[in-house]
């Protein structure tokens, strides 16, 4: 993504995990490490997805180290797709290796939001995330975990009004029982074509406030 992008080879339960770490500008104080999860592997999702890269850029701009990685069976990551279960294990393994201590943020796009929600629920009792960003949350296709009430103030949920992959109504149905706000991008589709700068600005605004 930039001159400060580092290739990583990490260890997971299914074998090697391919990852990239994007660092803030040299000399900038680090706010912590943000883990960003990509969309569904069986539909072309990888850590190089444009929305995932946009999220990484937003976090880096706000002083976070952004780590994105390929789930098992994607790119150079070993293993095979496991419908979210093994992928959540992959995320937890990556966190243990690149961010064992200190401030942590979790972000995900589509299927990645589902995976991040599972890891968030597992980590929260002992390692609460300081920031959470879900984009195109795949609430119509998977059982996305409810967020801990204490996480709501530090969570941004963004969805496109005209998302034809995950209907906005499904995300509202997931968010409503939690009284969790959803930021709707007018006219936005699932991949935010032509609206990635707007998506980035929404994420940056959220990260700068907290």
C-alpha cells in the first residue's frame, strides 16, 4: 500500500497465514494495532480488497498500525475455508502474534465483519477493543455476534443504502435490538464503488473523535 507496508508470514492452526502490516508515517506516535478482516473467500475476498485497503488507509492516517491478512485457503495462507469458525481462530492467532499487548482495534468488511464479531466476543472479557469498525456487515448471511454494550460508543457500523448483497434491512434488524446506530451511505452499494473516499472520511472522523 505504501513504502511502509511490511509482508508478514504468521502461524495459524491451519498453517501459515499471509499478512501485510501498514505503519503510520515515521515519527508518528502509534495509537495501537488495528486488525482488518476481508470479505468472503469463496467470492473473491482477499486482504487486497479495495474496501479493506480503504480501512487500512484510514487507520494508518489516524496513527494506527493496520494489519490485514488472508484467511485460510486464500493467497499464500494455508488451509481451506471453514465458514467463519477457523477464520475467527486465524484472527485470534494473528492478534496474539502482532498485537499481544496494548491498544487493539478490530475492523471487518462483509464476511470479515462476521468473523471480527466472533473474535470480539471471545476477546472482550479480557481484551476489549478500543475501536470497532464494521462495513457491509453480513447480517443476512451469517449470525453476526451482538456487540458488548460497552463497545457501542467506540463502534462505527457503515452500510450502503442500495447494498444488493446484504440488504440494509438485515443490518438494521441486527442493530435494532442492540440500539446500535448504523451510518447509511445514500446510494451506496456493497463495495462502495465511487464512494471509497467518503467511506474513508467516515472512518477517519470516527477514529479522530475517540
